């Protein structure tokens, strides 16, 4: 219940920029997005657990991912008042700056959701180390979980769009062409509108660098705790 409420509150602030109705739509779709990602990734991670030897089966993997999403929901629910304040203060959807505001809004929320999801999964590192036969296996499993969550989350969010609500399109619960385009194309277009075009290596470096920094910080904290008497 906490997970559903946290994602629903945050989802409302995401869609509110386009209209209050859009906010209600996204509040309903955000928990659905997480449920789809959780269900598919639970099966995938159960298979990966067997292949990589993490010691976690399908049921344990599903419970672990639910814990990770609960952490992410608490983070996003906590920042919901801030994102709501952002939604009511950025240029509105009918202003001359609507296109650039939409791009910045999309990138901001994409980054926040990605970081909350990454923190939630990385927190499961200790669980993986306690079950796995070695630290290498635990790290490999953790990396696979992060990649799976990112890929499936992006694909399902694109199919269930709109979440942010394009100022050029009517408010709707779902688009008529859910399979047209991709989430990466939308993010790339927003980056080009804001920065005037950047090389793809730069985008990969930003995302990959952020992930590596968080994993590195987690490893340092783990080593320090092990050294304590």
C-alpha cells in the first residue's frame, strides 16, 4: 500500500503540469507501470538468479524487487511536494515556452525516477551478498537487476504514455499509437531542444557515470562497515 501511495502521489505531480486531469491519469498509471515492471522483471531476475548462481529463486527475486520499489516509492513520495511546486511554477502548457518547458520537465523527472530506482536496487546489495556464493556473483546479479529495471521501465513507460503530457496533443489516458517511437528518442529529442544537440557518447557517459558513482559509493560504505570491529 505504501508503494502504491508513494508512486501515485508522485505521478499526480508529474501529470499536473499538463492539467489536473492528466495528473489523475498519471497517478493511476504510475503504480500500473511499476506492477508491470515488477512482474516481468521478477521472472527475468529469477532466471538470472539461477544462471548467475545468486541463490535467489523466482519468489525471492520478486520479494527483493518489491522491497527495492518500496524504497523508490518512499523517495519519490517524499519529493512529491517539491515536484508539485515545480509543476505549478514552470511555464504552463499553453505558454510560448511550453516546448522547452516540457523538455526540461521530462528530463528532470526522468533523472529523478532513474535515481530513485537505482538507489532502491543498490540497497539490495547486502541481500545479494548474503545469498550469493561470492561477491562477484552478487555484483553481476545487481548489475543485471539494474539493467533489467531500466530497460523494462523505459519500454512500459513508453507504451503507457503520456505521463508528462505534450503541449501539442490532447490530454488522454493512452495514445492511439503506443508502439510508435521509443522512450530513448523522446529523451534524445528533449536533450537536443535544450542543449542544441550533444553527441550520443555524452549521453551514455552521463547515465553510465551516474550509475557507476552510486555503485562505487555503495561499495565504499560496505567496505567501511566490514572493517569496523
